């Protein structure tokens, strides 16, 4: 069984209607349609050089903060 976490998502009514329509046409649940969109978005970000640069900076900033906390 896949480990999951429940989350609440609030959408504008029109966007909710659009995703419901997409799911119906694709023959999947709204949850599955949203999962697919998130997978696509995450993969796009992984391929984005600017995002990857910001990510590396954030990792280093967080690592530095954690090192300072550990030394306290």
C-alpha cells in the first residue's frame, strides 16, 4: 500500500468545474487528475535550470541554518 497524506485543496468554482470536466472526460477521479497535474508540474520544475539554481541555494541556506542549530 502506498503511504499517503490527505490534503485539502480550495479552488475557484470555475477552476473546480474545469478539473471535474477533465476528470470525467479522462475517466478518472478528480483526485487522480490533480495528481497527474502535480506530477507534470514537479517534473517540469526538475527540468528548469532557474528553479534548480534556486533549489540549490535554498538547500545550502537550510543546511547552514541546521549546522548553526546543531552547534548551539
